C-alpha cells in the first residue's frame, strides 16, 4: 500500500509543488493559454479527487494544515482504504476498490492544505438553517418515514443508488471516492463539461440565453455561463428539489430560490481553481462557498461508468430484501 501511495502522490515530484500552491496562489509568471476568441483555454481532462473534508473537523480551529500534516493524513487514509473486507460478509459483496485502481490514493490527487472545502463562512462549517428550511427538512423526513424502509421501493433509494445523479455531477461538482474525472470542451457560445460518473454532460450556453421559466425544474438545474475577466462563471437555478448540496439527494430540502454560482479559473498549466457558492435564502441563514483545486489528468482521460437506473444492483437490493422478508415470516418446522 505504501508504494502505491507514493506512486500516486509523488510521481513527477508534485507533492511539495502542489501543496505549496494549493491554498490558491497562482504561479506569478504563468500566462493563461487563450482560444481564438481571446478567452482562457480551460479545455482538457481534469480530476478533483481530494482528501479534504467538506466541513472542518471538530477540534480544528485554523484554515490550513501544514504540508507534513496533510501528507500524514493522506497516508493514513490510503492505508484505511486498502484494508480488505472479510470474505462472506455483507461488506464483501461490493467490488474491491484497490483491485480496480479506484482508491483515491491511486488517482491524480488535487492536493489541498485547507482544513475544509468550505471557505466561507470562515469557520469552515455549513451555516445554520433558518426556520423555513428546518420546517421543510422536517416535512421531508416525515414523508420519507411514511414511505417505509429504504429497501421497500426503488423510489426510497437515494438518487445516487438509482444511478440518476451523483455528487460528481453537481452542481456543485464535488469529489467522491472514485470516478472524479471531467472533460471540458469549449466552442463559440457553449461550454461542455463531461462528467465521468454517469457520463453526465453539462452543456452550458455562453450566449446570454435567458434562464428557463421558473415553472420548469431540471435534475441539474438550468445553467448559464459568462466570463468575468479570466474566470468562467456558471450560474444555475431551477434545480430539482431532491438535488441536495452535492447532488446526491441528501436530507437538505432545498427551495425554489436556490442559486449556485460556480467559478473556474486556470491558475497554472496543471491546475484549475474551482469554487461554488450556494445561495438559498429560504433554507440557510446565509450563502456559503466551497473552494478546491482541480488537477490536470493528462494520462488517463475518461473511463466508462456503466451505471444506469434499474441496473442489476438496484434489482438485487430490492429482491434480496424481499427474500429476507419471506425468511423472517416463514415458519420453521421441526
């Protein structure tokens, strides 16, 4: 495991280099490559794999870790990920991440010194929900309880299990355990962001096209892009109400007022700085912002991710639960 970690993080000598620039400082002599229209060239394959938690861990009251602390934390996490499950247990049913090169330590890591992805509020935590947000979240929890167990129906499963929407898809586009690759393609009037997980394409107009009517909701919302200097700004509204922060249909009952603003800034040859501001005045007491680097992936490109709604895993989850139900109610005869 140790050799795998070293190969994944030290190849090309970028451990120290990336740790030094991961707090947001750009190379002072770097000139952003430009397309014929004069705008920055963001094209290529990128990866946002990270070990940085979304919220600052308990007991930590500072913005940045030291380089030594980050490397040690990554070593421990890589060791935990490499642990094997016990044969014959439920946990062992899933495939082995290490065997298929899916551990985060086997990916081109976007290293980060920050103690949390959340950079605003400065304490690194989600802001409190307001009263309206609490009521909506409680109502969703009650409706979810009435629907029965998570294995009672496909509709009770999170969108991620149903292969409809993943946290990588966004917005905001957040790293998961694996498949954190993206491809950006720019053309006149349009930006395409192809997400490896589920192969979700975000086709975003750049031509000042108006947003969709508020009555039309989409699973990833309605996105429109513009340039702010050398930064690509993508504003998304009209989100589907099951798209929790991170795109996994989590417990947050976000409102129709939700607006997500993403920013992409190329800061050197191998790094994009990505940020996303979530503003939902009907749910949270204030907006909050996540920020982290994306690293260029010149070696691998995109892989097939063969997950779709109604795939074998979902069928097996439900059929296995029904078999358990029958076994629990059957009469054992002597």
